[in-house]
């Protein structure tokens, strides 16, 4: 009977529908959307890299010790783990809906600290990151050079230094990272034949670079206790870490006590500045690009973050 009235009076039904629609549009901005309960579990992500390792090695030597320590943490639902042939490892830990993301991050960080002594030295030097973020990306931003004036390495390095940190400071962005490996490095390309002729190993080169490219505090001149007539104090500034490839090539690998028969890096290898790893080739419509993956922070509004 009630529906029949609206069928027989279509104009009245249209007016009522318009009033309801307009009232809904007006009330949309004042709806308590922020009070809606969270329907996705809290996620904490653990990431690290084992340079040069394959997926099985990463899983056995890196992922397994960390998983063993994280397993059983308070309010944990389950966790997933992935290891790639590029040496990258990602563990995502899911918690119950009522868990505070900040507290969950502390819990996972404490468990990771227990597993750190069991990890390979290369992983310890790289570091293990523990961050709260959603398991799926919110958006992807592509940085590219239209006219080809700058090289892809330059664009990636510029993005890593100036753009990435600004995006991370956006309220609601749980994490922002460049897809792939964006770190710049000095690459040492060795010549196996020359190394074998001079009985030099890659470990010898690595140790020599670590010793001679270290930055030390040399103290000060004129610092107390000193003579009474000393009125000025000067800090001793040591040479900064090497920057140019020629500086790395002049590192001494071997020398006699009298300074003769000096073997330098350039005798068995060459140095060049480039990316730490060449494991990906990112392009946008055929143009080399640097993609930035932005993850939403738990509890944040995805629309506000994307704006």
C-alpha cells in the first residue's frame, strides 16, 4: 500500500528522492568516518639485504633466524616471508586489530635485536629495518627526465637525496622507498689474471679499502693539559673519505718495508662510480624513470595521503 502511493504519484516520489539525495550530500562531510573501526590487521614489516646472495641463502641465513625470534610475539596473528635472488628479504608480521602499531613495532624490534648476532656480517653492516606500514602499496610516483639531459643514475641519486625524504614526512605515509636499489657506490672491477699473478685476493682489496678509507678523529693541538703560554686550540682535520675513482685506484695493497714494490688497486682493478646493484630497469612509457613506492600508515586516510 505504501509503495503503491509513490507509484501513483511519481512527481512526489521524485521530490522526496531529491531531498534525500541532497541531505546525504550535505551530511557527507560531517559523517564520523574516522570513528569507523579498523578492518585490516596491524602490519609490521622487517626488511634487509644480503648483497650477492641468492634466495635460498637469504632464506637460510637471514630469514630463518629472524623468523624464529619473531614467532610468538604478543598479539601476533601470522607472518609471511619472501626472499629474492637479489639478496632482499621481507618479513611481514600481522597483529590483531586492537594492537597499537607503535607498541607492535617495539615488540618486533626487540625480537629482531635478539636475532641480529646470528646474522651474517654483510647483513649487519647493511642494517635491518623494522617499520609499520600496510602490506600493499598506496601509490607509485615516477620521477623521470623528459629531455634526457640527466642520466638515470643522476635522477635516481637526486630522488634519493631530495625527494624521498620529503615524501616520508607526509602525514599518513608509513614508508616511501625507491623501487630497486638506489644507493650510489664506488664499484671496484677486478682483473682475475693480474690478481692471480700478484697473489692478491678480493679480501685483500676489501681490507685495504676499509683500512685506508676510514675516517678517524685525530684530536686537537693545544688542548689542555698544555703549556701556560698556549692560547689557541686547533682541531686536527683528517682527510675525508675518498670520493673520486682515482683516489680508490691509488690505495696501496702491498708494499715492502722500505717502500719499494708498491702494488696499488689500479694495478689489479679499476674503480668507477655507479649504483650499488644493477638488478632492475625501470621505465615509464619507454623513458627511464625512478619509481617511488608509497605505503599507507595504519589508521591513515589514503585519500588525504595521496593528495
